[in-house]
C-alpha cells in the first residue's frame, strides 16, 4: 500500500468515503450536507499536510495533520483519519496513524492530540490506546450521534518524543 500526499484527483476518488462518513454522523462533527468543495478545503487545504493510502488505483483511506493550536501550544498536532468502509478491519487506520506520527516528528511536533474521539467509536478508541494514546479527558454529551443520541467524546493524547 502506498501512502502519499493527496492530490485533487485523489480527493475526488476519496469523496464517496468522506461523504459516507460525515453523513453517518457517528464519528465526525462535520456538517453532514457538506459539499465537495468545502470538504476539499477542510480536509486538504486547511491542514498542514494531507495524505492518502492507495491500493492499486483505489483510495482506501486518508488523514490530515495540522497544528492543534498556535503560540505556546504549537508543538502539539492534531490529525483526522477516514478509512473506506470496504477497507476497514485491514490495518489501514493503524498504518495511517503510524505514518502520521512519523510525519509529526519530522514536522517538529512533540505531541499529538485528538480533540473529540466519539466514545462509542470503540474500534478507534481501542486502536489509539494500542498505539500509545491516553484518554486525558471526557466531554459529556458533546456529540449528537445519529443513532444513539448524545454521547461523550474523549480527548486523547500522546507525547511523541522518546
């Protein structure tokens, strides 16, 4: 599998996955009716870098990396990950997260923080824990899950320097 910087054409291939994820309203606090251009700006232009993972010609996942904040907290980055439904359970998210941690260190970040991991997204929560992230906070009833109603989100954090 090849992880590379995203192109506009890659995002167009990734768009059905992005759309499906935000419309499910189970993991991301993005407007579910967001169109292609605003999604491209949000996922590809605002972050510092955005990557895709491809299997032959198919985009099976993507992530972005950006500063979590500015000034005295600019040493902490934030990432978002999405994996195509048909590619879940195949180690794609793990590969993306490991790659993002390598990129973070190369970009000069000292830590990575996920600001709002939906508590019911147990696959992601457990994977992030396996990869060394800790739950450092819980925000009660902060996500309106499409099927479950109000659920908590977790702030997850990992110091990247050895």
